[in-house]
C-alpha cells in the first residue's frame, strides 16, 4: 500500500462465517492494509487493518455494520505508535544493548494487549519486539519488550494501566538482566 500506518482498527467476532463477510466489507470500504485476519482460540476470528485515520475509521464502520450479532469487541487507535505494527508481524530484530531488561504484559483479550502495547511504547524508550495475539493461549494476548530496566518498568506500568482500565490485565512482569536463553525462546 505504501501509505504510513497512522491508525489501527480491529474487530473480534464470535462467528467465523460472519467474519469473512465483515472482512470483505472492511476491505471494500476504504484503502486500508489488512494486517491480520484469522481464527483465534475459542472459535473466534479477528480482523485487523491499518492505514490513514479516516480510512481505518471508515473500514471499522463498515465492519460494524456487517457484523450482525457476531461483534464481541472492537478497537480503534488513531496516531498509533509505528513500533506496534512490526511487533504484531514478528519482524523486530533485537540488539544486545536492548536486552538489559525484559518486560511482559499479559491480557485477557487481543484488543486490550494492542492498546497496552501502544501505551507502553509511548511511555518509554523501549523495543517492543513481539505481540502474540490469541493463538494457542485461550484468546489472550501478550507482549514482550526490552530496554533499560527503568524504561522497561515505566513502559510495563503504562501498558498495564491502559489494560487495567478495561479490567483485562492478567499479569505484568519485569525481569532485570534476563538470561540470554529467554530470548531464544521468545523469537
């Protein structure tokens, strides 16, 4: 698509069949990039798009209108931090200097972990390197980030606060000087 990702929009649906209808409506409604469209645990389906703010808003509106009774949750983040997208796709390379501390946030929903990730990276100088959404973890989501201990702590607190506003925080952890082998398990 080539346009800057200014916003993220996502719907979580209870019906896989309706989800295909919703995905089609969202993609036809405006020029957005399809980031994720797949089944997740508990028989649900997520559709995530990115692009210019107005395009994502139009896409979400179309998805909501097509969703019938299947809409469980939705998310719209205008001015999303550009570091969130590579973490969703798993395309972030870590440098040794980034590994002073490891921060982990875990949330009960996919939408809340994305919100938490955006809040976390906006709060401190950290490297967000993974956002895992709902596959093989019961519909939950988690994120992993690294940096200096103080920055990781600030980021995790900010992300946890955002997730906590919705009552969906499972856990938050900061590990100072993590064993290098932890990173091999996470990549």
